[in-house]
């Protein structure tokens, strides 16, 4: 399962630098995770201050 960023995202960018495969990018007013790049490591979820990242 890959991780997904919900609408609760506040676009703080805290998750971007924690992703070891650069799967997270800005998408308008929030961020998104490229499912084809995500390796399911969970580093981004553990670093999100509003818990907007979860597994699909």
C-alpha cells in the first residue's frame, strides 16, 4: 500500500525532505505523493504535524 496525503494537509512541507525517494511534490495548496515512486517506508507520515498522511 502506498501513502496518501489527505485534504487536512496544511502545505507546511515537513514531509518533503523526509522522503528518501523524492515521491512528494507540491500540488496547488497541498502536497501529493507519487504512487509509482512511493516505497511505503512511512517516513513522511511520522513527520506530518497534522497527521494528514496515511496508507491507502
